[in-house]
C-alpha cells in the first residue's frame, strides 16, 4: 500500500526556516507501532496523523521515539495540508486529540490560528538539577503539565544558552523551555527535549500554551508576539484567553510524496 505524506515548514513564511513537520492523512488508524516507525523514518521533530470523523478530524503526533500529548507546529502543518492540498473548503477546522481534547485551527489569508488549552504553571524550587541543565543559571523555575519552564533575564541569555543534553534528558518531563523578555518581540524562548528524541525543537507551538499565560501576566497584556531563537527561528502571534491560548503562524509547503508500506 501507499500512503500520502507532506512536509510543511510551520511558523514561517519561507522554506528552510520555522519547524518542519510531516503530515500523513489517513482514512483509518494504522497500528500504533507502524505510526511510530513512520515517524522514526521521517526523523523530524513531529509527524502528525489524522483521520476524518464526522465533522472533525482526530489527530495524533509522534516524535521519532514517542507519541506526545500535544504538538502545535504539526497541528498547524496538518491544517495547512487540509486547507491547501486536501481540498478542505471551510475556514475553520475542528481537531480532536484523545490526549488533549478539542483543538481548532482557523485561517485568515496566509495566517493560521491554533486555539489550544492553556497549560497552568506552578513555581517550583530552582534545584541544582535544574541549574545543571545549562551553562548559566535561571532566576525562576516552573512546571506545567509536561514541561519545565526556566526564566532568564535577557534575550542574550537565551541566544548564548548552552544545553547539557545529558542533564536535561533525566528530568521527569517531556522537555524544558528557556525564556526571557524579548527585544523586538514581547518574549523569546528555546525548547529542549532530548528525552523525547528532540535535542532542540526549532519552534514549539505547544510550549506557548505555558509561555503565553506566564508572559501575559508578567507584561499585563493579552496580545503578545514571540520569537523562538533556534537556528531556524520562528515567529508567533499569541493571545491569552484565560483557559485557552491562541497561537498564530504561517506555513510553507516543502514536499509532497508517497510512503510505500508492505
């Protein structure tokens, strides 16, 4: 059998930047071990799979090593594929994740807006284990549903941050985000998840479900701009809606193809 596959650069308007995600539209769910093997073979941060269900699409996300609870950039990529390659006629797509619930994506011209549940943070002690993850110490530490968030003082701190992947990989979390106030945007960040098979993620939509509530309260504003300072970089427009977060970005198609499965 053959399986359609697309690769989309998410949270960018040009190829070779943003965060690449693979997208596989399915008619029915394939076995989990096959989904994981496809994601491993793709060797991208995330591969999204979706199946149509009545008036919505069930969606799941896999890194090269594990299935994850939520992925922003691969959801944006899946919506891009539906809108631009799979003939979806509306301007709003309803996704459903067995792990994260209802998710929607709307389009306005070239921008796609994700509506995700906010991830509330709890401040946690700044332990030596957390300090050992990077070459400089953060000033505050928080924990959300799946990730740690470490807060630094300046954009330059984030740019020059050197991760210790061994130390990060033993944290009891999906990964760790590092963040600070921005210079040209409201805040900046980077995201590291070696324990999930992603040493550094280029642009992490799901991390902004934690970042946006934190910075909205710190800056006393609900509309925020964000820049993820990986090598590829990505720009996001965000809105804080108390229990939900809107995350907007663009996408660019990189390839279409077929997977040949025995």
